[in-house]
């Protein structure tokens, strides 16, 4: 995706919520435009059109419902998807926003991964299944058997609940399977992973050598642990006061 394709307009009258969602969206690797009201958002969009709009349903002055109706009534902005954020799940209110042209209606402070997947589905032709967290974690690849190969200690560049990218000078061939042990906090996550793609330092522009891997066997408990670790890393220092 290009820089412009990753622009998200965040519209919220609360400074606390603007801070929380702006940081969260930046960690999702989106470019964020911020508006305190529907009127300010409309003014900003006269210059730059975002790829997606994330708005609170309770806005000062112009209501969020009127804001969405105005967006959908303009040839220039009608194609921009809008995700509405509400304090609670209200079926009547949700129906009103959906009827106005809202792409999705979500409850605030839900699972960050759900928000990420919803945004991806709205603007990306082939959306990712889960958010990839940039974090270095120790990983032991292989188990010393002929099938698993000799053990080698490597480190992640990114991890998601569905897989990881390992920085290594010795990437394994595409479609090869291997056991891995991922060390998160005081826990060793055991899984079996398959190599989706490998990168080496040979030829062309420099790319960090390594391999992208997908989990093909992992316990539900361990997958949930990875999911909660990612959520904690995303929100631990920005959720105070919410």
C-alpha cells in the first residue's frame, strides 16, 4: 500500500480518545489525520482525502449520523469507508448508522486485533488475518532431529498470532516445516511452523535476510497467550484513564 492508501481520518471530540486511537493507529502503521468535529474533518478533507474514516458516534455540533450522510451524498467522498465507534452495542443505533452508509459499527476499546482486521477488510484488497507486532523475541528453530534439523537460536523481527518473521542468515527453503520455541516473558511457546517465504542477501537491493513462517500446529492456550501479549504491547502505555 502507498502512503496515501494508509491515511486514516480520526474524528472524536474527546482528547483522551483521540490520543488513544491515534497512537494505536500509528502502531498499526497507518498515517493519521485528526479532527475534533465533523466540521473540522470536512474542512481537512477538502485538501486530503483519507482511505478510511474512524469516527465516534457522539460528536460536538454536527452529529456523526449527519456527518456520514453528508459524506455519502458527495461524489468525492461517498466511496470512503466509515467505521463508527460507540460506547455500547445498541441494535437500533447500529441499524441507523448502517442505513446511513457506515461500513462497520464497533464498540470502543474492544480487541485491537478486531479493529485492525476490520480496517484491513475495508481498504485492503487482500487483508492480513492478524496484526504483526515489531518485537525481537528469542526463538529456537529445530529440535535436533533429522526432520526438525539442528537447533539454531534466532530472533524475530515481527510476530502475530498466526506466525512470525525470523531474522537469520540461514533461512530454510519455502514450504519446509520445523518446530519452533518462542520465548515470551517467562514462557516458552511451542509450535510447528511452515516457511512461507525466504530472503537471502544475494543479488538486487539489500533486504534483511530471514524467513516468514506460519504456525501450522499450536495449542489454543499458546495462541491465546500470543494474542494477549500482542494486545498488551499495543495498549499497555496508552490505556490509562480510559
